C-alpha cells in the first residue's frame, strides 16, 4: 500500500488505498423466513454474505466455487452501477443489502442499496470537516461493517457510528478523536473495526466492536502534522466497545494506530486478537484486553505505515509491508502465560518487489501453500506475485497491473488493478496464467466504469462482485459467462 516526505506519503495513499436493469426489491425477497429478530433477506440467490473487510472470514476468500468463463467480448455482465463520492473503502453486503460509505461535500454519507438491483433503500449523513494533510480526498478510508441488524462506520475523522441496517437510524456514536485525544494519523483513520462474540463465562451473550484508536495525552499534537515520531500513545491503542450500546469494555496498549485492521484467530487453542499497530504486532486476549505477546515489524523510515492485515496460516502469522523490511513469517508458541513470535524467514535486505513479498495495503490471500498478492510501493514497480509460504520464495511475478487487489474464488483469483483492469488469474504457483480480462464500460455510453484509483478490495456475495473505482461502484455477475 521518493525521496521526499511528500512524495513518500503520496506513494502510500496512492497505494492504500444507474442501474442498468433489474426487478424490484420486493420481488427479490428471500423465500425462506428470516431468523427471529432479524431483517428479511432480499437476496434471490444462495451463497454467502460479505459483511466485513475482506469477507466473512476476513481473509479475502470467497466460498463461490468458480467464476463462470469465458466472458463475452465486452466482459462480464454488468448488473448495475452507481455514483460514488470521495473515499477509498470497499462496500459491505449482507441480507441482500449493500452499504456504501463515501463523502459528498461536507457530509460523510452512508447509503443502503438493494444488492441485486442498486435500488436505494435509505441514505443518511454526518457532517465532517476532515481535511487530509497531504492533499488526498476527505472521504472514508475503511469499509462499513455489518453485524446482524446493525452497520458500523469509522470515518476518516474518527467518528465511530452504529446504525440500524433497516433504516439507517442512529443507535450510538462516539467521536473517538475527541474522547481519546487522537493525533491525526498521516491520512486519518483507515483501519476497519472488527466485530467478535465476546468470550464470557456467563450465559449472557454480547458482541464486541474492536477498534484501533491510538489515543494520546491531551494537548500532545506535534508542531507539524507529519511528525508522528513526536507523538506518544497512552492506553488506547486498541479499544473494545459493546455493540449493543457503544460502552467501552476494555482498552489495551500504548501503541499508535496503523492502517492494518485487527483479526481474530486461535493460537494454541486460545482465542487471540492480532492487531498490527504502528510499531508492533500485538496478541491480545479478547476477553480482557490483556496483551499476551508482541513483535516489532515496521520500516525505520518515519513516512511509512503498516497497512496490510496480518495473515494467519495455522499456527503461523505473516506480516508484510513495503517501506523497509518487507515480509516476515512468524511461528507462534502460545501458552497460558503468553505468546512468543519467532521468525521463520524474513525478506532479504534490500529485496525488490519481484524477488520478495512487499505488500503495500492489499492483504495477500492464501491458497495451497502459497500467497498471492501485490508486491511493491509504487504503481511503476508493483507486481502481482506468487510466493511460497514455507520459504518466502517468489514463484512468479507479473508487472503491468500496478498495485492490484485480489480475492480467491476456488482455484481462481479475481484481480482488480488500480487503473481499472479486471482479470481472472489461475491460482497456481506454476506460472502466471490469466484466464480472462476486461475493461468494464457503460453499455449506454461506452465510457469506462472503473476509473483510477481502484484501491478498494473486491467484494463477492451470492455470485455478484462489487467493484469500486473513483466516483463509481459497479456490480457484475460472476455466475453468467458468455452466452
């Protein structure tokens, strides 16, 4: 996800980050009754939802067996498309609804659309005065999160909101920047919240919203906004809130926040949150917020961030960044007293994007002992790579897609390049093998629909893919190939 601070930061964010037909929402309602206490589903297809960042498992994989190929000459069928305002985050999809988070003027806007038609169901907004310190747009950086009948948003200015998925009505809201005295990160807030079931010894069930905050002492803003090296955190690197009412449950760590989102896993049979914050990967007991282990992995350069998520592979964890050390594969030894991280391999010093994995903001995906993702800091040097997990060896690399995002579908990768290219690539270590490619265009006007920058990760739900570029989101059908 340059030799001057300004160029370095521009390279970071440039790497982070209409309906064309259809039936009415009512005619596409699910045939089966919904679970008690939940919204009715509007989807007409079997399949899984994509309610959070990187999908239902948080690993960029879809349960869809395959993408139907070949595509028609014009590419896959475009189901609908809709305008978008400022921002870089992907949508979220659940219960036949898609939620889109963007900025229009001085309003951070959240919309809910019918996922299969693009018909708007509701729209709400909050005022925002966020201004990017380095000239990028002021829209949201991270995607909404759907949890049951609620939808969470975390705006660039740190406003954490929980709304009803039914109609957008506000359930609770926290100005995290004010409450925790957050000194603005390089590009504001960019790490998506994570909703988990709270571990409990009682029968009372509740859910926690895990949020990277990175607060500081009051009045600790540096003399220049980029001098985050002068900022010291206190006790709110990671904060857990009760989903029901927004009350704080616990807080952990004096780390500042990064652009990497937390993940939940099991290590040594114990539930663990893994949060890669500004300096360290932290292992945290989700029940108490107790830190159980840490490992430092970050470039020494000030103008750098950790942006890709930790990748869990059994009892190992992969970290990858693009500004300095590159990647490290860690063995994890977990005991009741704590967790220890031991490097298995690290990227060679000075390794290039074609010789080692240096993920910018797009989290690599795992398939049969290999990692697939983009390696490289800038559009010009980035490559789509396949890396052997056991050794870190690059099996193949392909340039030309700039910093691309990928989702795994069976034995295929759905890849979106940052300039709007759409590809299907075979997930094999043998060689780079493209199976299909297209530039999505509006059938009515012939103009391209995915304008750069396309930094949002692809979203796949119930056989549809939702792709976001500058100013537009596009829904395509992955189950219908050429007729």
